[in-house]
C-alpha cells in the first residue's frame, strides 16, 4: 500500500537509517579478560558513540559490546546497553535492540536514563511496526518526561507513529504540542515536515501545503525551511503556481508550466547557491539564463546587479564595477540597489583590491548615505584608505564611521583604528584623543586595553611628552597579565633608558625579559640589547655571554646573526683578534697538549656540522677520537662522526664509525641511540635484515628506554618494506607495530603512527575491514587527545584520509563524507583538502544527501 511506503520514508527520516552496505566479516576483535577501568570504559563509550555517529556500526557494536561485558559499574553498563541498542536500531536489527533494553531495564535509575530507555524502546518498536506499543510508551513524554532533553525527539516519534496509524488529528495535536513547548528544537520542524509529507502522499494536498508553509516560514533560512520550500514548490507546481527555490536547474529548464519571471527568479537563486560554493563560472551562466528568461524590467535590473557582483567575485573586476554602476542608477528599489552595491564593495575589500574598494565605498556613500549600511560603508572606506597608506583620509573616515556605528564592540575597534591612522599620519594630538576615547568606551578585555595603553605611550613619546610616556610604559610593564604588550613595554623602556645614557637602568629592564619563560623573539631581542650596552660599557665577558646565549638558545631568531658577529668583536676586545672560529683553530696550534684540545676539536666539529660542512665535521670528530681515545669526548666524537657521515649520505662510513664506537666504548651512555642510528644507516643501505638485528638489540638491551619504542617502529618499517617481496613479512610488521601501539608509556604520536602503519600493513595484506578499524582508532584517539602535538596531527590526517579512501573504494560515500568532516572540524592543515573532498562527494553523489 502507498501508506506503507510513506511509513518507510518516515522511519528513514526519523533517524533509523539503513546501513549503506553489508558490513564485512569481523576481524581481530579484542575480547576483554577482566573488568575495565573507568578510564578504559569511558574511552570505549566515546569511541563507540563516535563510530555510531559516523555510520561505522560494526565498530560501534563491538566497542559498546566490549564495554557492556566489562563495565566497571552499573551506571556504565546501563549506558553501554542503551548505546548498543541504538546501534542495533541503526543496523536495522530492532529485535536485538529490544532484547538488550529488556535485559538491562531493571538496572536503570534516574528519570533521564529511564526516559532514554523509553525512547529507544519506542524507536525499536516503531521499526518493527508495533505502533500501539510504541505510542503507549511515548505518551509518557507528554507529562511524566516532559522536562527531559529527549522529550522533543520522543514527541517527534509519537507523531510519526500516529501518522503510521493514519491518525492525522492526533499527529497534528502532537506537532502542535512540540511547537508550543519546544519551538527551537530541531524535532519540531522535522515532525511537521514528516506529517506534511504523509499528508501529501495521502492526497491531502491543501493540508500538506499548509504544513510545509508553516515549516518554511517558521524555519526560514534553515535546513528544514529550505526543504519545506522545495516541497511547497512541488505542490504549487502541481497546482499551477510557482514559488522561487534553489538547485532546480532541470526543472527550470524543462518545466513548461513556469512563468518567465518565476523561471528567472529560480535561476537567480541557483546562481546565488553556486556563488556560495565559489563556482562563479556556472553562477554567471545561471545569471545569463535568468536574464534571457525575464521580460520584466525590474527583474532584469535585479539580475544585472547580481551578475555585476558575480563578475567581481569571478575576478572580472572592471566589468563588474561598470555594470553595477550602470544598474544601481536604474533599479526602482533604492534599498535593493544599495544592498547590491555595498555587497560588491565589501567583496572588493575581501579580495584586497583596495583602490577599487575605496572608490566603490565612496560612490556608495555619495548615492546612498543615511540608508541602512551607511556605518559599514564608512568603516569599509576607512579600512581601504588605511590599507592604501592614505592615513589622514583614513583617520577622517574612521571619525565619521564612529558616529554611525551603534555596536559597542565595533565602535571600540574603530576608535583604535582611528588612532592608528592618525599616528601613522603623524597627527599625534588627534591620535592621543582617539586612544583616550577608546579607553573611555565600554572597557575592552586585557589585550585590547594593553594595546591602547601602549599606543597611548608611543603617542606621548612622539609628542615629546617623555615623562608621561615613560610613566605609562612603566605602569603597563608591571601589569600582571600575559598580554604581548607587557614585554613590548619593557623593551621600549630599555630603549628609552639606553638612548639617554642610563645604561644600568636599561640593563635592568632587559634582564626582566631574559628568562626562559619569555617568548623567544622578545628574549632574543632583550639579550642582544643588553649585550650591546655591556659591550659599549666595556663589559666584554658579560656581553659575550649574552651573545653566546642567543647562539646556543635562540639560533633561529632575527638577532642571531648580529649576535654572532658581536661575539667576534667581544673576543677581539678580549685579546683574541680574530673571529671565534679562527681563535679556536689558533688555540689548537698553540696548545696542542692542552686538556681542552678535545673540547676545542669537538666544538670545531660541532661548528662544521651545524654549518652544513658534514665532511669537515666528520674529519674533525674522527681526529678527536683517534688522537684522544681516552678523552670523555672520544665516544661522543665517534657518535657525531657517524651522524655527520649520515648527513652527507656516506652510509658505509657512518656504519663503520658506529661499529668502532660500540667496539671501543661498550658502556657508552648513548649506546641505545647509536644502535638506533646504525639501524637507520643499514636501512638506507638496503640491508634490512641487518637493520632489524640492530633494532632488535635496542629492544632487548634497552627495553625501558625511549629508543626501544622507536626501534619497534623502525623494525616494523623494515619488515613492511621486505613484505613487498615476501608478503609473509607483513605479519611480522604487524607484530612490531602492535607492540609499539600497545606500549602505554610510548609518546602519543608514536602510538598513533604505529596504529596507522598497522592499518597500512593490513591493507597491503588485503584486509581492508581490519585496516579501516585501525585507521579509525587513530582518528578517534586523536580527537580525544586534549592537546595533540604536530607529529600526532600528521598521523591523524594520514589515517583519516586512508580510512575515507577505503570507504570511497567500497562505495560508502556517506561514511567517507563523515570521516572527511572529522578532519574538517579538527582544524588541522589538511582541513581544506577534506572540505574539498566533501564538496566533491556531495556533488558526485548529491542524491545521498
């Protein structure tokens, strides 16, 4: 019967989604041997729920089943049963869901959990067609459970049950109750939408149209509203009427019942939609269709305004501007003209076409001043002028924008920008007044206040009011906040004291910033400034110490190069008249028997290594180890000789150095690291079996050291490579990767890497289902980590894309989309690529969304 088909549709829309395709056979599922800890239980629950949300039902079922079997307490067991039942429902196995719920219902405590059980039970009964039982259970949500969070979902389901029973009056009454009590809940429009769908299918067109229009009006601009508008379109189309809608290109092209203006409006909406997806070429094509379809002059002008905007978006700037200027003078609705012109100017600003943006904002103000949008136009003009370096004009524009702006936050920002523009123009009195006005506005929080205070101080200094500026900087420098303007204030004070010859006072200020907890850039600047003052004061050892700290601690900061230069001057002033390198070389010639010769050799080797002279570094380190075999530096020298050879890609020589090191110094403190490095060298030489032996030695001899974790991973990499010729080696690689993945003390990123490579190995072995599980474990573990590091992000990204790739290969587009969404939502560097793939999936498989 027709109504039976509709009930199936309603069940689908209600969330009892069908499984897209059959799940593969179970592989490698862990069986708990004992009760779980609370932390393990919570992780299983989080992973199970996430897998259920992403449509990975088999994984969700096994994780939640594991939790149910080993839950440490009743509460977690009850919660596990609930989510397992929901998973069964999602897998279209409602009888199993009811069995699980029935078995654990006696243990349920609390109104919230009882209500959850009642709702899930009703969902399973609904799926089985047990409508009377479902309705009976759901009636409790009208009163008894009315205050529970799941009440809207329950009433929504009740309405579906009543629709299935063709009890239209009861279904409408339930939908009305949802509207009255839960107007903001997503289930409210969903219930009305499903009721309307059923009414339309039953031939009750007027009632269906009324319900759809209610949703479209109530949810205007939202997903349900847009869907309802589509349905209104279809219903009215049957009735000979045409409302505008989006993404109906085929209908717009082929339906002969549409009026010309309706068709034109439809193309406009489609163009807007395509533009929102930055598909400007097709958007412009749709606008041309709209222009071709319309016969109404006003509609044609509106379409031309929209086309002008799209031309700018598409990079055809001059064509867009010329068309817009022509159109806005002819549009009969000034508000519409102002809106389109302002939108175009804002787009020019977004594209940083500042000259054109400034011109269009000014044209807009000349034509539409005092109309809605005036504040935005004035601020936009000021921003464009500031970006163009027209500071006085920008300041004047900001002063007018402040008057128009009513939003307190925006006013504060405009006042600051006005001050900045005046300052850049050298108009310090005006800048001072603007900054004071900003301080007197509703007080900003921390950083903003400090910024204003700092700029006020700079303005006072520029006005030659040195005392006022210094006092303000001193007060700011003592503020107990983490603002970036605190160290800036301290640095500025040091500069001022130094400029007037108060060297000791300047040193005192710079010393406040030389601690390791200060940001590296500021700390480096402070060390360099302090070193320069000490140098001018003749305190060469102290100055040398400052410059050396920059070299040792902050070699990548801007002052580093000048600091190294100043080290040479300090050495010269101390009686060493050549650069540091020459001094060290001369030292070796003059004092060949000194106890410090090995240290100097080692420093020279380090110097060469750090400057990319790997051959010179290797030679220097070998000389040290050969000439001074009993020196504490000798073992380190051989180690670094090997490292230098590796850097130069002289792997045979590197292997020889590492062998000599282990033969001569078997108790070397860095022996584990040496073995690890040797294994890497052997890997580079393609001697993977020998490399595995080196990694095994690390694992056996140093099982408690961090190098052992790395060795497990490197060993697995070698076995994986060997698997290309002998697939049996993939099993060995699996064991190595699993050992690392299960090492609780190993760094998080190493464990993620091991899990990813486990999945990669399984994929090579033709076990995509198991590989998918491993990839997803990486994804979900990363998302649960509070502060994952950059390395962890790499493996999360690779795992997510690999998992999504498997789903795409299997034709599971929804699941692949959900995984890409996880990447997009995480904000990692690959988020944009994930979004692009999401867009591709939606475009290629639009019928699934």
